[in-house]
C-alpha cells in the first residue's frame, strides 16, 4: 500500500511540477543589466547604448537603455496642474514603440524605432 501511495505522489508531482514552476505574470522581474553609459548621460547616449546592446543580443541591457533614454526625454517643465498631460515629443513616442517592439520580440522593428528616435532627438 505504501508503494502505491509513493507512486501516486510521484505521478502527481510529475504532472503538477510544470504548473508549480511557472511564475505569475505579476511577478516583479529582477534588475536589468546596466548599460555602459554614465548615469547622467543624455538620451542620445542611451539610445546608442540600446542600439549596440540590441545588435549584440543583450535584450535586457537594450530595455534598460531605452527606459533610461525615455526618462531623459520625459524630463521637462510643465505648468502646475498639467503634469498628467503626456509628452507630445515624437522621440518619446518612438522610444515607447521601441520598448513595445522589444517586448514582443520584434528586434528589427525595435532597431528601426531606436534609429528613428535618435534622428528625432538630434532634430529637437
């Protein structure tokens, strides 16, 4: 009888193991790799770092670089009471789209959007 219970326990664990190993979608990811750029660099430097990281297959570093570039681009002065109004700068929108492309695994579109964001930043 104890062998039967042991075998049943093994079967249950074998079937439930993959489900138990899954993480919930709301789990917080660990810290992303930092790009090789000074923390007080401008958005252009972080966009270049994102481009290099993406080309080298370092998606986590590319994501962190894009997020840092986005932070630099969102740093702006606005009148009191209008802080909730999204930025209308094309570069901000392009970086957001690049992050979405990266999240969906579309590396080519992400690279194209990074390059477009670099151009938009240089024109502003």
